[in-house]
C-alpha cells in the first residue's frame, strides 16, 4: 500500500482529530528530516511542492529570506557580497510606488526577492554606467520591475518563483 492510499482511505479518522493529525505530521516531519541529509535535492523539491500547495507560486517571508541569503556576486575587486542589499521595509516602500503597475498577485516577498536578485546581478555594471550610486540603484529597481513583473512574453504572474524554483533544483 502506498502512503497516499493509507491517508486517503482513512481521511475520516483524521478529519477533526487534531491529535491524530499532529501525530501524522510529526512522523512525516521526522522522516523528511532523515531524508534531508542523504537526499537534500529531493527534500527541497518536496518542500517547494508543498509550499506551492499552501502559498501558490509566490514567496512567503521565510522562503524569501532564505532565497535572498543564497544570493551573491563579486565586485570588480574580487570581494564577495552576499545576501540582502535591501531589507523588506525598503522593498515594501519601493513596491508601494509601483503597486499600480504590478500584477495584483505579486506579493511583497516576491518583490523583495526580485529586487535583491536584480541588485546582485546588475550592480557592478550599473556602477559603470551611472555617475552616482543612487542613479545605479534607481536603474536596477526600474529594470527589476520591468523584467520580473512587466514581461509581456511571460505567461503568468510567477516569474520570480519560477526562476528560483528552476535555479534551486
């Protein structure tokens, strides 16, 4: 018997019974934790699939924080810069300025991930093109909005999620 068959065949026994549901979740969590070390790629695939069930193809706070922590780039002097450049409050403030031009499904967490990704990918080049840091960052923000959220040939409103889901496989 497969796990799915076991659960589906006994769904009435766990519906409304928090103790049984919690025990099943605890057992599943223990098994997944054991699996995460020898098979991290399968573990994270499962976690991403489960995340999509709960949140759709959009970031939540924890996943966005983790994703941004994975970002890095090297500057022209070879120094590595990692993680967050703009914090959530900063990206939320910027998002407010663009809200009317964004698809309604875009979350503040999606925006946070997109802006930080664009910064890591383009800051070195933008510093060469613009006279000031502020001009470079303004250009990054505008290009991030256009690329991640206003791409006419991207079907859907999940480009940020889709890119990082693919990248993290």
